């Protein structure tokens, strides 16, 4: 039996017109992963509800019946290393992996999703079109514009599509460098008809996303997901999830969120509430009261990361009654000074109280997210994290404590985009591991080497495309990337330039021609606030 037959759809796909545009919408990973992505579900449903498109889905392990000559092939990209699968899928369809080698008979290859909206440049040579920002209005505008030039030559199509806000056509911009392995000198459109800057699109409505399909074959089996908030009002200086998606938006409780949950409960009893900071919805308490009603006693509820000072005993009690065993809170560090640098408005007392409340409400565990290598960090800050974890353990004995920890990675469109990765990061992760595990605290570090690769891609420019092609054949270890850099010596900067170097605020960034939620002068002001704290 096909995995597709297990799907229960919460929308009605349109019947395709006779001359509908043959379209493939791909997720560059396995079906179980892709179908658990709310972003992928929403875009697929948006396309499938149009009668002027004939949409087929493609995953790395399975696909629907695919058109022989698709006109449009789209990818939803939510994980950096999935570029390997994108290149493999293009080759499997006999489509040149470089946009410059495609001709009129080939489909227009577009991409969207968080990875490409942040910094598409390392992947720019693989895509004809990149959609920047929220899909709500952008997708329909993109398809409508394509229809106008459907029968035109490829070059005419691409030029027309640049006129759609949020549609970025990398081949129509020229990047020049001071030298082949030097910094970027300028990024300019090929002529005056092409916008000098492409602005990321922001949906400002109060009906946010909810699942369009429920299936037992998803990585989170039979889950129905509802987006409670979009972005985060806290604006931690390193945080892509906040800065890239501003402003903070909340779903209308009675207008869309509760009706969406009620709709989902007709199909499953497993509900996931999504968002960077779900408990900061202004009516979150009312939502909780709604779900706490006796008729929902069999509902299994899971929450994305919650803000620490919103973890009340009532929240913990409701969650534990709804089959949630633990909650996740991002604390970043046990050092108040460091939290001030990154704009994390949180006291140690609030963190300890959250754990006490979680235990009192019947939860079995709390997972905290931390980070090492934050700009301005000193060894004393790491010691304070150990001390804080001990205090939490003492205050809430018997509560299962986990500290998940990553290394700081600079992200585009955030105030910390100019900082490099701290090369002491690995050493600091090992120190935490030794100190915490000896005290009976579960410590789960994210690979430092993965942070290096992530930083390379998050700060990369177009010259990386050759490197990404090479590493595909070498494997996805840091050693493979170093080997590829060696092979391309002189053709692009060294690994250190992308990963560890602190960049000048004067230099042209790879994404300088892409306008995000905040202008650069605002990011510089937030950077100045952080560096002033570091100096003090």
C-alpha cells in the first residue's frame, strides 16, 4: 500500500484544468520528514488547490506519478545539508544542476523555505528562482506572473518574474570580488529593469498555518500542527527565528486558532502547537483553558519551545494531563552578563522557578537549550552555567534535567551576523560535558563540526557552489569540506574567512541585496548595544 493512501487530507485538491501547468513540488528528504514539515504541507496545499496547476510531490524515497516534462519544479528547503539531495533529485530527473546550463525545455527550478530566505547565495547557482519570505501571498503572485509568460523564452520568463515582490532571480545579479579569494566588492542587477534590492515578503494576517494533512507515516505520527505565533518578540541578538520573520504575529484565538484545532481533532487526537515562543500568545491562558476541558481528556498535546517565565504550575498540570512528559525552554547560558549581551531578558530565579513549577505540575523532565561561544563569552560564564544547572537540580529533585547545547553560529539578517564562530567552542562543550555528567545531569551537545559547516553555509557567497558540488562526492564531514577548500585554493577565500573571522560592518555581505525585516542601520544599533555590554 502506498504511503500516500494513508493520508487524510484537510483540504480539497482542485481538479486540474485541461491545460494545467505540470508542476513538481519536492522536499529534499524522506517522505516521513517532509510530510512533518508544516511549511511543506502548506505550500503543497496552496498549489494543489489551484485548478491551473497539476501538482505532483517528490521525496528522496518516494514520489507521486510525475509529469514527463514539468514546467515548474519547486523545493522546500529547511535544512542546510539537504542541498546534497537537491542536486541528486535534479540529476535523477535529468535536469542540469546549474541554472546556467538549463535551456527552454527544462523546468524553472524554484526554492523557498527558511534556509533560502536567510541566505540563498551558496545555492544561488542551482536555482532559477528563489522565493524570499512567507508563502501566503508570494506563491499565488509567482504562479500568476508565470502564467503571463508561460509560452515565452526562458530569459523573458525570468525577467518578468523579477517584477514580483519577493521573487529573486540570482542569474540577473552580478557579484564582483576584490580578488578571486577576496571579499565581495559589489552586487548589482544586470540592468535598470531588475530591482536593485529584493524584499523578503511578510504575511501580516492573523490566520496562521495549520496542517493540511494528517498521516501515521509522518515522523510525528498522526500529528496535527497549528501555528500559534510567528516570529518572537524577544529578539535575542543571534536568533534567526526572530529577526528573519519579524514582526511578531499571533493567530486570532476565536477567529482561526480554536476552529483549526477543532478541525484537526476530527482527524486525530494528537495536537502540536508551533511557534518560536507559543506561550507568549496574548491569549495563551484562554487557549490552555479551552484544551483543559473534560471533552479533550484523550488529547495528546505537545508544545514547541516555551518562554521560561511563562512556565506556570497550571501550564505544567494541563500539559501533563494531556500526555506531555517534558517541556523545552531556551536559556542560552547560566551567566546573567551573557544573557544581557544577547538580549535574553531572563533571571536565574525565573529559570529555577520554571523547573519547580514543571515538577509541581506533574511533568517528568525539563530540557534546557544552551549555547557556547557567544560573542563576549569568558570561561567564568561557562562555570556559571554549571552552577545554575546544579541549583535547578537541587530546587527540583527528581526532575529529569537535560541541557542541549550548541555552538554559536552567525546568521544572516541578525545583529551577530558580523561575528565569527569561536574556535574555543569545542573545548567549552567538552568542559560542560565533563562537569555536568559527573553531577548526574544529562548533557547533549550538538556537534561542533556541524556548527562549522552551518556557519560556512549561513555566511557563504556564490563561490561556495563549486565547493558544495565537490563535497557531495566526498561526504558531509568537516574533513570533506577542508579537502574541497584545498582543491579550490585561490578560487575562493579560506574556510576561516567564512567561519571564524569577525567581519567588518563596512564590507558588502553576500546578502546585501536582499532586504529582510529590519534595515541594516537597525541591526548595527542592536550590535552596538551588545558590544557596549561586552566592554562593560
